[in-house]
C-alpha cells in the first residue's frame, strides 16, 4: 500500500488507545512503478492505434473475400492488386507495430527463456515471410495467377494482443492510484508525486473531506 514518508503514524482507536502503525514506505518508491506503468500504457496504446489504423483495411478486405468470393486479377505476372494491398498494409504493422514484441522476444531469448512474446513473433514472422516468399516466387516465375498469402494474420494478431497489453497496464495504473487513495489517511505528502498523480490524489482527498 502507498503511504507517506518513513515515520510511524499514530491513530486513536475506538477505545482511546494508541496504535502504532507500521512504517510507511516512501511515495517515491511507488512513483517508480507508476511512471513505468504509465510509460508502458502509452507505448501499447500507440502500438494498438497504429496496428488498428493499418489493420482495419485488411479486416475489410477479409470480409469482402468471405462474402463476395472475388477473382483477383493480376496487375503484374504473379502479383494481384489484392496481394499488393495486403502487403502494403501488413508491412508497417510487422515492422513498427510489432517492434516492442521483437524487443521483448529478443530479451527473453537472450536469457534462454521463451514467453508469449516469442510465440507471437514466431507466428507473425513465419506468416509474413512465407507470404513474401511465395509472392516473390510467383512474380519471378511469371505465374498467371497470384498465390494464396497470409498477410492478414499478423495485423489481426497484433491488434488484439496490443489491445490486451494496453488494458493490462491501464489496470495497473488504476491499481496504484487506488492504493494511494486508500492510504490517503497516512498523511501523504503529494509534493514528490508526478503532476498527474498529484492532481488525482488531491482530488480524491478533497472529495473525502
């Protein structure tokens, strides 16, 4: 729980006796977690919005294929307009929207561990590289039809995973603020707090008066 400075705080109980509460930890210690959670929350929010911006057209193309079952004519030997658009929308998501997954996966593999980030990177990378490979083979061989690709898999995966990560860190920020609210009776000095946290804390304290 977040409390004030390192000092013992005495309260009078219902019997009039003095109870010595435990020594409260520094607010600065919890501010470190607060800043980290806010930073990660903003990071995943940017990734989600970026993936969503490029992923919605891909989702629309998927629905169109399911409903209309069109025949995609080639604008170049082995390359259809459909695959060209999928490649154009998928590449920014794979490179920029998923860069944090690659960073976390690299750190995990560096320590000899395999986590969910590694699994996500493997799934999206294999799907993307396979699609690029079969598309290049079709173009170089001058195929009359464009091959079936899986460019739509990485955008859909990144959209839902980044949304989950964003919601997770928003919940962590709310948890830290809730702890601070419940410990507002510990005579917390809001001065060392970040501005956003200080405003929120002071608002809660004033409402309780």
